[in-house]
């Protein structure tokens, strides 16, 4: 039997919006996923690819328009894969995210006592971190997000969700990479910015071939012109180094000598420094709201014992300590903990930190001296704050729930792992008191959630 081939263009009735932001449909009995389509629309689509016998298509016209459809602010949508929901009203975007999150909790048998109001922030210019693809086509270099359903780099002249100074910088970056002798050996750029002040942005240039002296001179000129610190990455993450030492820059430069970026939290009078490759939240306004609401939910008082697990550079740890609590931060990344300690000292905040893989059996069982001490400290806590990666809290969650624990605040970036962990907490005597969505990534399907659990 000949393999079925989807037409390049066809019409289909769009069904429900999936959790990937794509509308579902069928064409001649075969599944279709539609970018830029909304439920109830008869859409004219262009086939972009086929994956596992499923057509991947872009809607180019629709009739009638779904009431939640809006005109995308970005002219590169839907071709660019950086955003999936740019055609959906922002209020409806949040409603969808809330619905996805609650559906996962319900499937896990967990019902919140209260659903918090959604927390929204800036819709454009919010994204302070991004990884962009680089591709050379002939003599032209493209810099941007990947295209929808493709590994190809989208042809962009600007990106409206990137923060300053990056949003309008893509043509200059394309020109810069194109001028290098190794332009075909630069696969990606990693962007990072802190608070929007002069000289508080960085770009990590991943290169697969050695740089010539002329390349370094061009990179230095770009660094000076745009007041953006450039870093180089020849191999793995541990090879990231600054392009130029501060002493080589002009006297008018505002770069810090260590090349770190500044992340301020004026609500608590804090300034945190971080390496451009370190994890930080991408949306500064939403992050401040998240920290503020997390601390309110912890119901802190002077002297209360708190453990901040997966603490990173101290995003939550330092505000907790500033509020008068005794806080113990734990994180697997040794560089992150080193930076957290520096940030605590620089802000005159009293915190204790430890490096530990919270997924490991050592911390769970206390089978090593260090693991035993860390587990004891965690189990002695009266409050817990968890901000784990997408994989969730891991297999040791139940073991962290000590006899004095009354409140656990869980910051999640994945409704699936949140629901799984909520079920564990529920079966170990903790009820989901409240849960709500914070719109960390507008126009995408990313769901950032704050969940509060109280002991029965």
C-alpha cells in the first residue's frame, strides 16, 4: 500500500486546543495539528511537515473567526516557533493555562480549596533569557528562534517578546556572525539580561571552531558598540569564558569586572548577581510577583525555620531571610550555591546553603554524613519552599515532610509534575489550599504555577 501523502494545501475544521497550543483536527480520517487555528474555525492550512503520520500545518485563513482570536502583534507569527498562542486573546491564554493545570490536578485526584486569580504581566519585551539558533545560508546568516515544526532558523528582523537590548538586535547579530571567519561554525547564541540598565546584558557565542584574531577584534567592537558583554563557549557549559577582561575595555564602560549580571528585587531591597549561563526566571516583573506571593503564603515570622529546595542563586532564599526567617537553601549546582553565598554576603543577609542532589538516595536516606545532615535540616523545617525543574520534586519528596512542617509552597513550571507531586503530598497529610497561574511566558504554552499546601 502506498504511503498516504497530505496535500500541500487543504481545508479542515479545527477542534480543541491541545496543551501544546495546537488545534486538533482530522483530514480524511488522519490526525492533523494546526498552529494558528482555534476551535470551531474552518481553516485553510499549509502543510509544513508530517510526524508519526500526523500532519503539522499552519492556518492561513479561517471562517468564522473564533471570538478569542486576536491579530498577532508580531508579523513573524506563525512561521516563527518562538510563540504558539500569539493569535489568542491574552485573557483566554491564561484561562487555557489554568484549565490545563486544573485538569492535571483533577486527573491526579487532587482538588484545590481555592483557585487564585491569574497573575499577568507585560505581554511584550518581557523575555530576558533566550537561546537562538544560527544558520548560514549562502552568504547570509540567520539568527532567531526555530521555525514551527522545523529545525530551520526563522528569518526575523526583530522579536517583540525579547527584552531590551535584544528585541531589535537580530539584524546586527546576523551581520556580526556573518563577518566572522568561522560564521558557519556558530550554531547558537544564548542571550541573558538582568535589570534594564546600561551594560546589564550578555550574549554567549557557541563556536565549534577556533576564533581568528580578526574574529576576536570584531566581537570586541560589537561588545563596545552595544554595551553587551560577550562570552565564548567552545565546548560544554564549563567552557564558557568572557571574551574580554574588564581591563581591556574603555574607561567609560559600565561592565562589572567579573562580567556578571544584576537582578534586583526592590520589594526586599536586594540585588543578586548571576552568571549569564545561570538559571534565572525570564520575566522580571512576574518573578517579583511570584516571590512576593510565595513569601506571603509562607506566613513567615521571625525565627521560623524554612528550607528552600532547588534554591539556585537565592531568588527566594534571600527574600525569606530578609523577612526574618532562618533559612536553609539547597541546590545541586555548586556554582549556583557559590553565587548564592556571595549574594547573601553582598546583601548582608544571613543564610545557610548546601550543595546536594535532591534527587539522590544519599539525601533521602541520610546514607552519607552530608546527606544525613541535610535531611535532618530539611525535616526540621516549619516551612518548605520548592522550586524544582520540569521533572518535579523527585522521589524524595515524602521524606522531606518533617513533624513540624505546617506549610509547603511549591513553584512549578510543569503542570504534569506538579500534579504528580501534589498527589504525593496529599497522601502524606497535606491539602492543596490554593493554586494559581503566573504568566511567566505570554504567547506560549508554558504554565508557571504557585501552589500552597497546608498540613491537615
